[in-house]
C-alpha cells in the first residue's frame, strides 16, 4: 500500500507579481535648485500602477520625509523645501492594486547654492517646477490687471466727485453774490436818519447865536 505524500506548493515569482508591482527603474534627479529638485522614474510596461511613494533623507541622517500619492499616473515629483548645498538620497516605490513594490536603488544628489543660476532651456518647460512658476506668473498677471481696473474705477469716481464738488461750489458762490446785492441796496435808506442822503436832501441851516451885553 503506497502512501501519498503531499509536497508544498510554491507559487514562485508569479505570486509576487500578483501581489506587488515591480520596482521603478531609471530613477534620476533633474532640474536641481537651491531649495528644490525633480525626481523622475519609469515603470515596466503592462503593470497597473496607481501611485508612487518616495522616501527622502538627508545624507547626515538628520531628517527623513515620506511622500505618497495615489490615484495618479505621474512619473515625476517635485521635492520642495530643501536646504542649499545639502546632500540627500531618495528611493521610489510604485503603488499597485495589491500593494507597493520594493524600493528602488538609493539615488544621491546635492542641492545648489542660492547664488547659482540654473540655465534656461526648452527642456525646462516639462519640469513641474517651471510649470508651477508659469502658473504663478499667470496668477500675478491676473491680479495686476484686477488691481489696475480697480484703481481706474476709483480714479473715475474721485474725478466725478471733484466735478460735482466744483459745480456745488460755483452754485454756492453765485447764491452768495445774489444775496449780497439786496443787502447793499438796503443799506442806502438807512442813511435817511443821518448820513450822506440826509445831507443831500436836507441841507443843514447855519445857526446864529445872539449874545446880549
């Protein structure tokens, strides 16, 4: 009578592919600045990737940051708030439907000085950093247009107010002149009791004083 021996069943690499996606490849750093950098990577074709996870660490080990985003097909990420002339290392993981991949190889890089100027070329147009700067420029331009329109409207209101004020002032001055004329005309009869008119219509008679001796 033979005994049936049960051997353990191993799925091998297939089970790993069903659980987790492969690690990102061609991880690189571009568009270095004094306070920012852009990390990009690629994923093998045929794998469903729904996000990414980035581990950022200073080479001196003082600070470590994790960036995780899902529901995105982006293959690049901008690293902000970096310190100038500081060394960093990053690792990227792909997020699939059944978990995260293994971390990629550590990629070291070093930020620039604030005084260093980065070259402006056509390739920078694809950089999310440059795109963000362009958006901020557009926003600043729109805000300036709104400010100019508001200033023009205020200037028009002030000019209209000054014009109305001049008209009211002219009307008041003309009214004052009309009121001043009757008062001068009424001042003439007041001299009947004793003034120039009295001397004109009633000349004074010289008086004679008689002294008896």
